[in-house]
C-alpha cells in the first residue's frame, strides 16, 4: 500500500538533512506522525524562528540573533587577537576551553578546489580588513585535514606580509577530524601548543 502523499513529501524533505538516509527519514517521519500536534507545532515554530532570526555577524561571520554578535560586542575580549575558524560550530568548540579571550573570524568554509571552493568563496577580505585595525596575532584554527591545512597555509601567506604574528593551533586534534568533535582537554591543548606559521 503506497504511503500518503504528505508523508512521502515529509520523508523526502527529511532525507535532505545531513546524515539522514532513507530509513532514518522514514523513522523520523513516522515519529512526527505519532507526535501530538502541539509538539509538532513547537518544532515547526523553532525551525521557522531560526530561519527568521538567526543570521551572520557583520564583523566576524559567526551565527547570531543580534548584530554584532556577543563576542564582537563584548568589552571583556581582546581585540588584538583573532582566532580564525572554518564554521560557526568551531567557535563553540574553542569556547568550551574557557581559555581563549580574543575575537573570532569565521571563514564559512575551507579551500577545496575539488569542490570548487576558492579564496573568493570564503570570508577572507573581512579578516584582512580587521587585521589592519591593530591586531597583533591571528590564530589559524582550521580543521586538521587537507582542506584546513591548505586554508591555513594560504592565510599565513596573506597575513605575514601585514606584520602580524600568525600562529597555528597545535595538533592535539586528530588529523582528519573536525573541531566540533574535539573534547575540552584536546581543544585546550591545541590552543596552548599553537605555533607560529
């Protein structure tokens, strides 16, 4: 017996989410079908609200619901140090250490010629503009994989002529993984053992 069209559409939409295959999408769809309407409406409201209210900070490109974001508008952070990360979730990984008190810059990706992502696709121009406003050190905290390493090398070549100290996080984070999966101790060691590039 074929499934009702609305359920088929829901399964198709859920399959578009990362990490959700056909069986997982079907399980989620049937779970939503069994869930009380009030809970489904709260889920739908949360999805709508995140799309309407969450945006990117005009200074650092981190996700925020106020502009500039809480990090960029904080008086307790050191504007002379910028930590460069690939994605907004990487900021959370570094913040878990409670050690870093500088500013952030989110590139919204990494160099990947095979996927057609070049320097113009990343938020590099904003970083260069910020460095010219009295920054002493830029910490390159891109992921320790091929794309992250290529991005770090590219940025180091751009930043060094500007007279700023360029450091790279230490490799406490396993090569081939993403920063968002690093535990607090590993992330702390990575920040503590950073080196000049």
